[in-house]
């Protein structure tokens, strides 16, 4: 009897779900027909998109079909911009969702950024909708590419703090864990990017890569390396137990920076930008650089560094 009761309950649940899905499909078709009947009405196109992408459909959402109506809404919004009308922002939001569903993450991020730009124009930079979406989209983007999402989350929190009191999201501080988490994702992303990179400086007219300082050496990630110099001395991580700055020359020679060269130990970088040369930054030849090495070149330098240390030089 228990088994029969369970089977009946399951059958009832399946029938209820089938009925709900049929109602949902009818609602979708109703909104799609309205959109087809009024092809120049952007809001009707967007309503069709939202219906097709209803969360209840889960894995059954038809992203290709939604894209048809989203592109229509986008075209209307771009051709007939209307202040205080969030058609463009909401359409770009839906396009971001569509391309995430289609696994095209680059396009998804592009449309999420377009949505944020549209909110700034339509509602203002300090509007709570703008900053709330910036926080949420930033996190979504961070899962795809941390460097893009990080900037949005930082900006959301900073702009919210600068916004007039009546426009602030009052509990934004409760979302500060998102800032810490995206910082961790960013550190991981950039550690991979700079995995085989070394800073280089010019000493006495010659360029050298830095292999070791008093608080870091090339066997540690370059990302965060200067943070060790910024925190109080009693908290510094003892990376090398030595104060020597070891340099690697372009000719393959290794040397310890002398006391007389200490005034050149600073990592200097300056850049200027001129409108008459828009495609280039003006840089100085003797400024610091970051040099990227391939695996083979990096390992060759690492072997020489170990040999130099072992020789006690």
C-alpha cells in the first residue's frame, strides 16, 4: 500500500509539472505572437525574450529563439534611444544571459558591459540599480575573467559610497566578501599571467632582470611581491633571509648590486600620452619593465641563479 501511495504521489507530481509546463509554454507563445505582431515595439520583443528564458524552463531554454527577439529589441533600442527607458540595458542583460547559455563567454561579457554602460546613461552612474547591477554583473564576469569583473566590483562599491545618501544601497558593506573573493581570483589569474615574468631595471646604463631582493626571489610568484615591503617589518615574510639584490644581465652575467648602486635600486616607471600620437605611449628607455620569458628561458635563468647562490657569490 505504501508503494502504491508513493507511485500515486509521483504521478500527481509529474502531472502537476506537466500542467505547469503547458501553461508556461502557452504564455511564451502568447508573448512571442505579440512580438511578431508588433515588430517595432521594443518592450514586446524584450517580453518575448524574458518569456523564452524563463528560469522554470531550466535546461530547456531555447537560446537561439531568444536571440532572434533580443536582436530585434537591441536594434530598436539603439535606433531610438530614450532617456529613463531601460530597454537597452535590459536587452543587453538578456543578451549576456543568452551568450552564457550558448557558452560564448566573450560575447556574454561584452553585453554585460554594454548593459552597465546603458544603465549609466539611462539612470545615472550613482543610481542604486546601476551599482547593484555592477556588483552582480562584476561577479558574473569574474567567474569568466577575474580582471574584468574585479574592476566592476571595485567601482560598484566606490560609486555607492560616493552616491547621495538617498541613492545608496544601504547594506552594500554586507557584500564586501565579493570584493575579497574576486581579489583572490584576480591574484590567481595574474599569478598565472606573470608566472615566468621578471622585473628589469637599468643600472649604470645596462639593463638587468631582478632575480632577488631582500624580501623576494624569482622562485616566488611576482604577483604580490612588493606587498612584503609595504607591511610592517615584524610581519614580513622571510623569503630569502638575505638583503642582497641579485641582477641578471642581458649578456647572461649575474651580479650582486653594490652599495654604490643602491640609489638605482628604485623601480621607476613614467609614461606620457599625447593626442598627436594616439596609438603610442611615450616611454623612457631607462624605465623599469616587466620581461616575460618562455619556460625554457626562465628555467635557464633559474639554473644560473641556483649555481650563483651555491657558489656563495
